[in-house]
C-alpha cells in the first residue's frame, strides 16, 4: 500500500483551467490537483488519489484503462506516479513507511 500526505498551503484548483480539453492530463498538470487532494492532511493511498484525480478531470473508463506503448502500465497511473515522486523530492508530500 502506497500512502502519502501533504504539508503545504491549501490551494483552490479551477480544473476547467487545468483540463484544457486534453484527454489524459500530463504529469505537470496533475501536480497541483494532487497536492489539493492531499491538503486535508489525511493519509490516503495512491489508489485513492488516482480515483479522485480521474473524477476531478472527468476521465472516461477508456482513458483510465489506456496502456502505455509497452502494454505493461496504464498511462494515467504513470502520469499520477511522476508528480507524486517529484512532489516528494521537493518535500511537499511524504510517504510514511509501510507497516
């Protein structure tokens, strides 16, 4: 189980400005909504965050299930994983140890 929480100021996100009619948002566009999702300070799973972001961006099930060219990972899962890594490196998200 991958869990994280955020330590940052809460921002109101206008998804209509971020979505910009792209089918699957790029990882840069997911950074602020990911922080916003974690802003309540509650520990949540990465799966919960993906579900929240997919709903926020009104992604279809086909968009969520779309695979990378390798066929081994869903594109949306990959796009959510990168901002999580970068935000952790910046000290804006933390992942508590498993257990």
